[in-house]
């Protein structure tokens, strides 16, 4: 067995212990119960990062604003040890990722934990920051990457969630109503029981859509959630690590994460489904007409 996958199996045991229902006598002690769940996720993430990455908890500051208090803040190697006798200060330019731990996001209401998580993520996404990632689009003849990727990558991590379709429909309505903007949404929504939702605001040019014929891509629009439905919790965790280590860093990396190759050697089986959240109905109608033409040509070609 792949050694890295072996560590995922062992770490999953610790996560599942914390995931079990709280003993009755301690149910009112929500602070310590919540802290233990956040700590377990923080420890899990830290175990797969080089030693010069740090995982902390707290507020992220930019030049002109600040986030809410975030459960897990992953600091990149370029982040200074900005401490005082009172606090540790975290600057947006040195944050690799922000993670909100919400064990149960099955309730999809304004007061539910999932909406609270979205609100927390919004406070992170609204931070402006400068990054020194080079734009290689002119050299590679590829479309310039969306400015969304300059923002801090943000994640909601959960043990239980609602059906992915219902979760995405909840988000879609919130965006449609103007409660959240398309650039304020989490990059990843991880659920141990329902797989992973990954958000892309540049679907047609993103590698996630490369297997689709160009004629089909416009149907989905640019703002799309991809649901990765896995077969087990350990596969979900392995896929999460692959996606997590592939996030856009705040500064140029001198080398790749060495465990990435190990993770990619794991036979992770998943089903991939695309869910658009913002559609231009006129463009969609035009695209459907083109798809009909494309399918008709394909049919005729195969017939010949």
C-alpha cells in the first residue's frame, strides 16, 4: 500500500473519533467540543505540509480590512513571525488557505451552520491582497487566469452535509438574491459523507472542463461547482489533499510538495458532475442550438 494513503487511513480514525456524538454530560460545553474538532482538522492538514507552513486560528488582516475569526488559517513560508506579547497577527499576503470547520452542514437555512460558513468565507474573500505569481498567459497562449485566484483560497470542511444538489441550489439562490457575489464563494466544500464540491469561476478555460467538447462548455456558463462523488471517506480525504495542495499559493513555490506524486498514485475513484450557478439564458439557448448541430454532425459522421 502507498505509505501516504496509509497515513490517511490512520488519521481518519482520529477524525472519526471526534466526529462521534458528544457524551450527554458534555453537550453544553460547546466551546471545547468545537475547538477539539477544529484542532483535529488543523492537525490533519499540518501533517501533510512542509514544516515551514503553519496552521493557526484567528483573524486575517489586509492593508485596509480584516476577516472574521477563522478556524484554520494556513500560513505560507513567506509569512513573517508577526507576534506581540498579546497576539499573533496574520497578513493576507502570507496566507495559503483559510478553512472553516463545520461538522454538520445538513441544515440549509439562513441560521444554519452552512450559511454561517459561507458568511465566514465571504469575509476572507473580500480581503484584497497583492501576490507575486507570474502571469504566463502570454507565453503559453492560454487565457489569463481570473483575478478570483488572487484571493485567499477558502474551504468549508464538514463531516455531514445535505445532498450536493440541494447544497448547490441553496448557494445558487443566495447568489441570485445578491446575498453573495460570485467571487465570494468557497473554492472547496468538503464533506466526508458526500464527497467534494469544487468551485470554478472560469469553467470554459479551466482544466476541469478539458474533457468536454468546446461546443458543450457554454451550456454551463463560467460559474460552476463540480461535485466529486467518491466511494469512501479515505478517498475523499485523499482527493481533498490533492486539490488542497494544488491551490494557488500567495508566492512562487521553489519546488512542488513531495507528497503530491504519492497522492496521485492513489487509485481514487470518483464520479464527476457539473452544476452551474449563474447562467445567461440567452447564451445558454444559443449554446443548446449549437449542441444540437454538433450532435447531428456527430451522428451523421458516425452513420457514414
